[in-house]
C-alpha cells in the first residue's frame, strides 16, 4: 500500500494489488469508482498505435473530498480529483494521459486553468499553446519535471499531457473549476501532443510529432511555485482549501488573474 496522507492531506492509500485507491469512511464518497483509461482509449494519440501495453493505463477519481467539505467545495464551483498513472511503456513510449485542452469560460475569451500536485512518483508535464487559433500551429511547448510536493499550474489557453517516466505509479491530485469538461478532439486529430517521450538505452528521448505544421523547440522549465496563488512546494493543495476556501478563485474566475498568469509564464520560461 502507498500511503498518501502526508502528501495529500487526506486519509488515502493506493493499493498496488487492487489497482484502486482506498478511502477512509470519513470521505464523502468512500466507494467512489474511477474512470479507467485503457490501451484502446489512447490508440489515436500514440507514437505507435499498434504497440502492445498493459490494458489499464490510468485511473481518474473525480470529486474526491472529505464528507465535511463536500458542500463548500461545490459552492465554490470547484472539484478535486486524483489521477493514478501506471508505470511502463506502450511499445517504446512512456505511459501518458490522452491529452486535452480546456474549455473557454463563457463570455471571457479565456480558457479555464488547472493546477496539479504530485503525490507519489515522478511526473513529466508537457504543455502546449497554439499561436494562431489552429491547434496544429504551436507557439509554445513547455516541459516540466515534477516530484512529490511540487505544484504545476496549467495556465489559460494551454493544453497538456502528463507522462509517467518512472518505475512506480504516478499519483497526482488536481483542482479545477466544477464546470470544466476536457476537450480531447485536437489531440486525437493530431495523433497526440507536440512531442512523444520514448524510452531509449540512453534515457528518455523526445520525438517531435510530424502532424503539427508548426512545432517549436521544447522549453525545459523548472517547477515554479506561485505563492500569490497559494501554490507552494510541500503544502498540500487540499489543506490550502481547508484553510482558505477562496484560495482557488483563480480557477473559476480566470479573467481576473490575467496579469498573474502572464507573470507566471514569464518567470517559468525565463528560468
């Protein structure tokens, strides 16, 4: 069993034998079942769509909370999720999420942001932003390697994929606006993200996706804490909400934080 109490601030464990999260009875949904993404679900976004792999690639638990917090989270228009990505490869490619963009908040011209926290294992986040309104023409592609306790902000207008490059399960949490529905179409139409991460004898290697008409070089950026948004390394995101239920207003009202997001991107890409 992998104990997640310290990193998440919640009474959670991961059972490697059952391939399931184990919840305490004080959780709002102790018997919550995950959405499971299988090998067949990712065929359209793989480096090699014929490659063999384990059947169940990752598990998404949506709407996780303590019973006492369920209403306050809902009233703030938020949702707390946990995703577990299996270790291994699909052929040569490390197991990853399908990749998605975020929907636009109606009337703002701005897409919803999202924030991730690594609870266990190693994470590689690959973020990309179209520059011309065409998903195949990218202006920026960012790579961030994160470890337990690290937070990674997905700013408005970016799509993203999470990759598990390690030999253990990658377990991460995220906060997002409750109205959020992931937009997968562009990733499927372009056979995945801007780059594929492959296992080689010399270590991980990124291979560009030739389906993109404009593919910029990969920007390797460090994890960048954002204290003004309460994204601090080592401080569990769930605990942040417990202490201040308005801490994640930037997720539901992104139009009020344009300067903050711009400053974050500038700091991130200039490091």
